[in-house]
C-alpha cells in the first residue's frame, strides 16, 4: 500500500514571505519620502541657511572694528 504523502507547502510559505517583505519595503519607502513632498525640508533648509548667513555677516562686520 502506498503511504499518503503530506502536501509540501514550503514554496507557498516562501512565496508569501517574499511578497510580504516586498510590500512592506514599498510601503515604508512611500512613508519615508512623504515628508519631502510637504516642503518642510525646503523650509527648514532655508531657515538654516538664513541663520548661517546672518552669523557670517555678523562675524565679518564684528572683525572689521578691530
């Protein structure tokens, strides 16, 4: 008599795991770049450069009196 073989679900499990990982990476990447679309980074960079320029000009004018 032939013994009943168990169905091997290994490849199904591997396929589902790979698909889940790909989906997770895509969702996280979309969430990661969301802040770039809002313009907050550009505004923050503008503020930083403005403060650096102000500090640079105050240092230049402060050293001229010496």
